[in-house]
C-alpha cells in the first residue's frame, strides 16, 4: 500500500498562538478550515502538522493522519482484520475520503485519500 504522507494532529484551542509558535520553527499555514489548520515546512512542504479544535464530522480528534493512494483498499484491509473502526468510510465536503481506525496502542488514525 502506497503512503503519500503522515501528519501528526494536535488537539488545540489556541490555533493562532500555535501557528505563531510553529512559524518560529519554519512552518507556514497551508490550510485553515476554522476547526483544523495545517502548517507545512517552508523548506519541505511534505513535512506538516495539523492543529484541530475538534473534528467536524467525527466523534474524536485523530492522533495522526495517513494519506494513502487507495483509501478503499485500506478500509477493506482493516475491516477484514477486524480492527476497530472509529469513524466509517466517508466522503467529506472538504475533498477527502476517509475513515478512522484505532491502532493497537489505542491511538486513532485518520486514513484518507484526496478526491
């Protein structure tokens, strides 16, 4: 399975202050939907961190996001293995198809593909 990127998600009620902090480390805002803000390295745009107040459609803020080439294949694989699906496979209005799964450590992973 081809992984495109991995992004840590930080739950935060201080998006602007966090953005200012990470800008000191070479990050700039590349997406802001109000409830989620993604910052990327100015030198390497694939290096990212997302700050989230909450998740717009899911019951929890995921601990990390993993973008894969084929989210449907990933979903089929984790369901076949009987892993806990925290948020079902969903087409979101902001242009991603995603689901959340709990890893063996209890972390919630947002697995997604862009539409």
